[in-house]
C-alpha cells in the first residue's frame, strides 16, 4: 500500500467519531443518554423509525437497530463506494442506504 491509495473510510471513522463524542460527553457538551432528536435535524429524524426513543449511546454501542448499510442488496453499498471513489462524500452517503429502512429489531 502506498500513500496515494484511496480507501473508503468505513469503520475507521466510527472509532474516531466515538472517541470525539466520548470526549464531548466527558466535557459535558453531549449527553449520551439524551434523545438524538435534541441534536439532529428533523428532516433526518423523520427518516429514522423510532428516532424519538433513541439516545446517542445506542448509536455508539451499535444497539440503535438502525439498518446496516452493508446488508443492502448484493454488495450495493460496496459497489456504490467504488463508483464514487474519486469523489468526496459525506456521512449522508452511507445514510442514504439506511434511512427509511426500518429497524433490525423492535425498540
């Protein structure tokens, strides 16, 4: 592997995000047990089933029930990542595969 090879962020970004959120929680900026509706846009929340019952902590420990984007069809997400490999994407890219999909369990 060389420094010019581009790789999808994937799970590496999850670790960094959790670390940053934990630091914010430690400083009292984020309440891990507060509902996600406290900080997320309503347009996003209406696309997440039972978002009114979810807390940030459930996202950090993978118990929110949010649909797993890697489970969408036959490698659909992976194929899309490579189709956009020369473009900068945001978190909305993977979210586009899970919004309005329901949950993987009952809350």
